[in-house]
């Protein structure tokens, strides 16, 4: 609409004024004489109004003089014959490349009720398409289709709109290379702008700008869909222990369904393992559903988070997200060091021992330099007491310290404990007790630096403070945390926390450090509150402080039924969370978790030794097991980008899940191994964020000297490309004095002067 009005008023399209050079005809004698006459008339007109003092106010004379001068100035400009000099493409001597988006998102029916692809086929691929016909009258047109790459289009039947990716940068680079050496006036890019590649568009634009090749973009689709539900974001860990209870936040965006209640289902290989209802807020506002699911089957599991499509929804394909999770059926070793016999250790051990995926090794001090070991894997394990080397301590994935004073450790062991979290990435939990926290003399030690509670370094080990009886309840952050889920649902957990009996603490209340998160608080009989369960990330790992000394009351109190599992659930959740995400000596991961069948997949591995120092001289080999059972060996090379980082690439074949086992060795010594998984299959990324993305299309046009068009304005593109100034061009002149806007302005100024004179009584 704007271009039509502009062209009606100014005769030419905006690009002519943008690209043209303004010139005036001052060389002819006639023009000079006419200019001189007008210049002479202008002061006469000014004096004429100045002399009529008795007929009007000063302001009126000034306004009328200005209007008269404007009329004469406009006439003066017309007399010098203003002209735009432009470089226009010579007809049929230049090439224009037309790139048509052939991806799946072009199937979305939001262009006047028809699919985006249907509009593209009508306007750019059909034999009688008006845009192509207009371009063909002036240029040699080369039509390409693109999704992951660009290729020549022989006919409209070649457009399938089934590409699983949109790579704008690759399409521009491909067309530029295909037309290298030809006189190209410009590139026309027709797309919805939804670039699903990880590559930056910047590099492709730099190449276009280097060759001064303008890109004219056409945005196809709606900037806002009237009815759509999208599972926007799901965050799950890459790997979990078998039988882990996942508490997943599913973020859903929608338009057109405000106030509607839907159900979010979690499917594990087609079997529903969790559901949660959510009511949508106002349009455009995200809704979060907290869904609980159990990972009960070991191996690579494909979890699907899904909202059932609505009857009138435009894009049902974005109602689900699929995530590959490695469910590990292993026993994670945790070391629990206790300084004195107490019930807490007994019942904690009973709760955790029933979990087949946790191995709690207990080291209890019975006398000076005498220890009792429970559940060691071998006779040599911990035979010398608490580990004295980093290799021995770092073999565990979690460390729990009970009522054991800091003086029980050497200075190097205290530093080792801090390094266990910081460098090794393990989980550290300190329990409340008479010899824990400040009462245990940890102030000023490396362990205190790692803990999430601030212990005053001036505090010395002393007798514990008075016993505090506490009613424990989750904070707002704790209500949604995995470690506090002691029942089958979040609401049931909250209700259970309200009914649990009081427990006791013997440690002085401590403030949480900045950046720490408080999950549980306790209120004593006087109504005073203190931190009970606090955690914080520290280096590669995390540290947890639980200031209670007798959580066993949640199992043995008279008010607790015999069959109640609250205490067991709490400690299983706690210890599983403690070792969640703890890295091994070889950590493998795919750079992209899903690739197209037949595309290359890249695998990275981080390799460290037993003390978790990065290794750059290891021999690292990945064994890739294909979905059909075949295997290939893939050597991984040190990248040089980061210590201990190795990388390799292989080409996938058939669709399915690929298992990648990475083995690392150093000479004849085996360092360790790690396992990861990736999928080969058609991507669904095309259907997410399905609106027309105007920003990248405008950026592409503006940075290369082209222009962005809506579908309604695309027909005028051929004229704009003609004046882009690229390719074989000729110089043309466009006169401006006879534009309709000039006549309209001249008539408007004369009428304004006459009307003003009438109003003020000077006619």
C-alpha cells in the first residue's frame, strides 16, 4: 500500500530515490533567465506584503509572505529541472537468483487460509506467476529451492515443502557460488525466516556484502498465529539413575486458548509415565506445568512431553517435545563418614541400602584411629580410614560428613574434600551434629569455603548450643525441588511436610551464603526460624548442608505408621540428587543430540585422570553402534581448544538411536570409559516458533543493500532489482519537476495563501 501511494505521488518507486544521484540543469541560457526572473520577483512579493501594514497583523504578514516565498521557491526548483541519475540494469543482460524455501514450515496454512507453500508456488514457481513474469521481462531468472542447502529448481513439481531444516546462510552461499562469474543484479530470498541451523547468518552476509550483491527478501506467513499451542521448553538431565523420579518443568506458550485447561502427558517410548493439568493464562503469556515422571527402564529412553492437539489448531506438530535420556542402571558409590555411633546413621543407611542404584559405604569412627566399615566393595576399601589420596577419594561420587570434627582430618584431607567438589565435581553433604559445622571447628577451613552456610572463622569447636525442636517445612524453592518430594505429587508432599513430627538441631543457626538456595526451614517453639536444608553450586559440583541430627524421627516417631515411607523417600531422593550430574573420568556427549539420517554427527569427550586433571595426551577411541547392530571405531583427536577435550565425526546412516562408547587410555594404562547416545531422524524444529520471522529477513536485506517485502508488496520487486546498481547497467535520467506531488504542493500553497487572506480579511 505504501509503495503504491508513494509511486502515485512521486512517479517512481522509493528505490530510485535511494539509489539515484540528484542533479540540476543550470547550463542552459533559458533556465538561467527564468531563475533570474523568479529571483527578482521574490523580493518584490516580500515588499508587497510588508507595505500593507494597515490591513493585517505582523503575524499575518509573516505567514502570507512565507507562503508566497514557498510558491516561488517551488517554481524556482522546477525551473532548474531537478533530475535523478540512476544506474539501471540492461534488460536481459543480467541474472537474478530466486531462492524458494522448501522446508516443512511452508506447509503452515496462514496466508489467506492457504499454506505458505501454495502462495510461493503460485507467485514464484507456476508458469504464469506474476512476480516471475515481471522479473523475466528484465532479467535472466535462475530459480532455486532450499532447505538445508540450495539446488536448482526445474519446475514447480520439484517443490515438496518437506525439508526438515531451514539454513538461510547455506542457501545464500550456495546461490552465490552457483552464479559466480555471471553478471548478477540481485538475489531474491522467499522464506518465513525461521532459520533452524546453528550456523551464524553473519558469515553468509559478509560474503554477499563483499561482492556487493543485494538480497531482496520476501517474508511469507503471519507474524502471529491466531490459534496455536507450543511446548516451548523442557529441561531434563542427559542421564539419570534407573527409577529416578523426574520433576520436570514444561513451559507452554499459546495464542487463542486463554483460560483453557489442557493435560500435559509424559510418554516413555509410547507409554504414559506422568500427567499434569495446566490452565492457560492470557494469550502470549507462558504457562508452566510441573510434571512428575519415573524413569523405570534402563538404557536410552525417548521421553515425549505432549499436549493433545486442539480441533482448530493451525500447527499441531509443535505440541510435543522429544528428549533422549540415558537411564543408567549402575550403583553410584557414596562415602558416609560418621564420627560417633548414633541412630541417624543407622536409619539413613537402612533407607539408602534398599536403593539398588546407590552403594552407601559407611566409615564410622569407633575409637582413635579405629574405624568400622560397612558395605565396602573389597577388603582393601577404606582399610586405612578416611582416604589419604585424591585418587581414593575421587573414586566416590558423593561424600557425606556426619558428626565428625575438622580436627579428625589432616590439612591436606580438608583441602581434598573441597577439591572433591570443586575439581572432581562431586556432591558433598554435611549433616547436623555435635561435631559438625561451627561446633566441629570447620570455620576457616577449605570445607567451610565450600559449604553453603557461612561459618564464622573465629568460632572455635565447643559444646553444642541448646537443643532446638524444629517443625520443618519447605520454602517456595524447596516445594518444587526434587530432594523434598516425599510423596507421589507436589501437593501431597506439601501436605505430608505439615504432618511430620518435630525434629531437633544442636548446631547454632547459620546464615546462607549469597547464591545459596534454602530448601527447608525449621521453626522452633518460640516461632524463630532457621535454615535447615541449604545448597549451592561450588566449582564443578554442589554442596549441601542439613542441620538436623535426628531425621530418623520421621520413621520412628509414635505418630508415624509402620508402613509410612516418608523417611526412606526423603533420603533416597536426597542421595540420588547428591550424585546427580557428577562427572566421570571420561564424559562423552554429542554436539547435536539429533541429526538427519545420512548427516554427519560429532561426538566430544572430556578426559581426565584419577585426580581429575585434564589429559591432552590420551588415546581416545569411540565405538559407534548403529541401530542395526553394526559398529565402527572412531578415533577422537584432541581439539586444542580446551584441555582434555577430544572430538570426532562420523556419518550416520539409517534412522534410529546410536550408542557411542568412548574408551580412553594412556600408554598401557586404561583411563576409563563413557557412554552417550544420539538419534538420527527427521527434525521437528521447523514447526517450533512457526510465525514469520521478520527480523532476520529485514537484517539480510538491509545489510546487503536490498529490501524486505510483504507478500502484498512483492510484485514491485522487479522494478527495485532493476535499480539495484549491480551487474551490467546503463545510466538513466528521471526528471522530478513533473511529479504529481509537485503540482499538488504548488496548488496547496496557492490555495493556502488565498484561504489565509480570506480568513484574516486581506483579500
